C-alpha cells in the first residue's frame, strides 16, 4: 500500500520508465532492422570509418578454437595435397608462391553477422593448385585440415572451383598475417567465414563430405551467404 | 534558506548531523557487483573483439568461457541481490528514479533547479544502465544460443551487442569523470562506497532531499 507521502508530486512525469522502455524497445527491435540500417548508414559513414584507426573499428574479428595460434616458419612449413590423387604433393611456401597467381577483391561475411567489404586477396585458384596432384574421378570433395587442431572443413570440388574461390596467401597487399591464417587460408566469398579455413596445412581429396568443426556443432555444411544457417 | 540573519552558512542547521545516509547496503552492493562484472566483461569482450588483442592473448576458448561465465554470474548475482536485499527500499528507489518533476525537467535544460536524492541526469543514467543491462543480457544469450541453434540467430545480434559496448564506454567515461575527477561532484563516490555523504555537500547538490530529511528552520 502506498502512503500519501510516497505518492509522486502532482507535476511528476514517469520519464524514467519511458526512457527505460523506449531504449529497451529500440534495442530489441534493432535485432530485426539493425543490420539494414547499419548498411545504409555505413555507406554514408565510410569516409568517417576510414579516418578512424583500425584498432578501434577493426571490422575483423579473430576466431580461434585452439589455445594457441599456429606459428608460420617458411623454412619448415609444407602444404600436403593427398588422398584420391594420382601424385600426392608436398609444397614448400616458395613452390606454392610460384604457382599461377590470382587476385580479387571480395566481401567477407561471418555467420555471426559482421562483414568486411572490399578485401583484397592474392593466392592460387584451386584448379591450378590441384593440377599437379591430379584428383582422381572419385575425388569430389576437398577436406582442409588446419594447423589449428582440431579445425577442419570441406568444400566440394565444384564449390572450390567457383570463380572467386582460392587458397590465399596475401591479404590487402601483404602476406597473410598470423591471425588471418598465415601462411595460407581458404577464401570462398559466397560462403560464411567458417568455411574459409585458416592455417591450412593439408588438403585431402576424398569422395565424401565429413562435417567440419562448426558443422559438428550445428552449423550448415553448405554455408552460402544469406541462404544458410537460418539467415 | 538564509532566513535567519544572525547565523550564516551551514551553522544555521543545528538539527542536522555532519553526514547523511544516501545509499543502502543493497544499493551499494548492486552498484559494485554491476561495476565489477562490467569491467571483466569489457576486458574479456575486447580480447574477443579486437584483432590486436586476440592475437596478443590467444586462448580464445578460455577467454570466451570467462566472458560467458561472468555474464551468467552477473545475471544471477543481480537477481540474488534484488531477491535477498532490501526490496522495499529498492522499490522506493525505483519510484524516485522514475519520477521527473518540474525541477528535474528544467534541470535537464541546464537551469539550476534544486534536486532530490538523484538529480535528473542520474535518473536518466539509471534508466539507460538498466535498459542496457537487459539488452546486453538478451543479445549475449542470443549470441551464445545462436551458435548452436539457428532459430536464435539474427543477423543484427552482434551489431547490437557491439553498439551497446561503444555507447556504454562513452557513458562510463562520463560517469568516471564525474565520480573521480570533477571536483564538485566527486564527493559522491563516498556515498556509493560508505553509504553516506557530507550533509553540506548534499544540501548543495540534492537540496530537496536534504530538506525533506532535515527541514530547514522556518
């Protein structure tokens, strides 16, 4: 029971609860309009965004699943290509770099909702990478094994041969940095980031799709941007 | 106030003690539990968010656990304090925070009007903090469950969680400035640590509240 003294004065207005409910409602509904509004706004705000140091607005987020990030040593690093191939390969970093070079500018989308636009990639198309090994006709799937144990994921050969999929060793004009998967990572802009395996050290050509790290945890195997994972 | 010409300054209020009780134990516990959780969540969140820090610290799965567990502990702790603390007092406080009288509205337009136990800016800060707590919790839980179940995944969840962090940082800087640096307001820190503040200071900043407790001589 409210005593008369506790009753707010005549001229009082409940701005406190209005502010609380207003901001809460704005925030909750933004789950449905936030990204669209942000995309519209960031077109306008891009000059501002570019002027800010990337340490404050990095765009990228670094996801890892192991307790340490793999370290790249050009002297000892090897990329193995094996499985259903005629000639298994072991490539050094220099041998990889001497393969036909491809480059592209593409957008990167994470399944959790963030994106980085206009990323400049340099690397090798999968058809050029696999040419020497010669996949057998039964080999229709590429399994990418990361040096970050136990991260692994797959692409069908058909997906890997999309025009803008590659094994990248350069990002934005520089050798791939450690947190982005040095020395090589998968880039497949049509699919969410978790299919873009970092720190690739082994490519196994197989005849069946095994669930990757996140797919074992409920993510879709085919991770096409905007058409998978409930998005 | 200075209706009696023979005395001056605070000496005229002979019926008031040197200190006045401003925040209950429940209120202070709420404040400090929230503050401590915020800093742990901010620190671990930034390690998950900023590539330079992610690279430096590594051990993402561990940092992620710290972030989740702290978030969970924070929600449970806040609920426990409300349940086991002085709920009657909290209800009164919420009513105080909700009500903006004419003086509050004028104060927000930067007119020097007398204020209650909370000034209008503190009332707005409380509303914003409460609503941010709800939004942080909801978007955090969605991020967590969305990792396992598509029906919890929204394209904008992470944008909301990050946006809240940026706005909170700005508000926090203002809050820390007023609580630790700005000379005329920083005495308030004593209130939220020990519970009481100097009556003379309170009369200057929250005169309606002090007048209510210790009516000035007519």
